[in-house]
């Protein structure tokens, strides 16, 4: 399967980080900014880095931007440029557009003109850091979509000595157990006997609704 092609408009910290990360995974990335220093900074890892005005639609057309699958408009502090960037990509025909917004008002406007996803990096990162600070038993959490995450969690004290059957985690907590980590070998066991009695140092790998499992972890006794 052919990998997706990405075009990034704006190469500040957010845009250049996206460009570098995508490039590290072997993706084709066209990076554009009007600041020569920003373009120079990403030129060593982007597929192509170009100095130019992202509000100029013909400039983007001349670069062949319509051939790209995803556009990232990473100019969060200047609403007019962000709007024109999103509108240009949409009218040129880029199928999926992600835009950065510095506040809620910018987010609403960008969504209304057609951005498929609008992110507020500082707000979202602040929320993630705060949630990580509140965790008691969760040792790792990977979001798989807007609602669900794969979570590794040390078992709460209240579960110790009970069987999976007895706890009925799916019914009572909306938790689906995927595996059990052996903390001596750190190997993951994917086949667990439902009658297994949970031990104090057990770590389960599970899938659950992100908000529910985080609130459960915060409220439950260690």
C-alpha cells in the first residue's frame, strides 16, 4: 500500500515537529514557510522544504499540492493566514486538513470553513500532563481514537484475591482485559484463565473508555 503524502504549511515548533516525526517514519513531506530560517531548519529531514507564501493559492498549485493526501496548517497565532491556508488546501482538493488553533474562537472558525480536525496543542498537552499527574495505578496509556485507549495498569488493591470472572470488569467498569504482564520477566501473557486469582503486583493490559478508566483510577484506592 502506498504511504500517504503530507504537506505542512507553517514551520514553527509545532509544524516542524510534525514534519520531523512524519519524516522519521518514512513519509513524504512537503514543508512550506515564508521564513527562510524555518525552512532551512527542516530541510535536512523533510522530503522537500520550500520558502513561500501559503496564502498564495497559485503558488501551492504550482508545487503540486493537490497530489497530497493530508495538509497540516500549523500557523496558530495568525487567524487570517490560517483561514487562507485551510481554504486554499480545501479548494485545491487536499482530502484531509488538520489545523492548529491558539484558542477556542480560532478553533470554531477553522472548523466552520472546513478543517477536518483542529488541534490546540498547548491546551491538549496541558490536559495530558495534568491527567498523568493524577494517575495512581495506570502506568501507560495509548489513545486509539477520541474515546478509547489501550491501558496498562497495576491492579487496584480492591481487585487482589478476586478472579476475573468474579469481578466481571466488562460489565461493571467497561474494561476489556487484553493480557497480563509477568512483572518478573516483563513478558505479556495474552491468554488468561477467567478463574485466575489476581495478585498484588499484577499489571493488566486492557482497552477501555479513556475518560472512564482515568476517573476510575483517580478515585480508586491504590
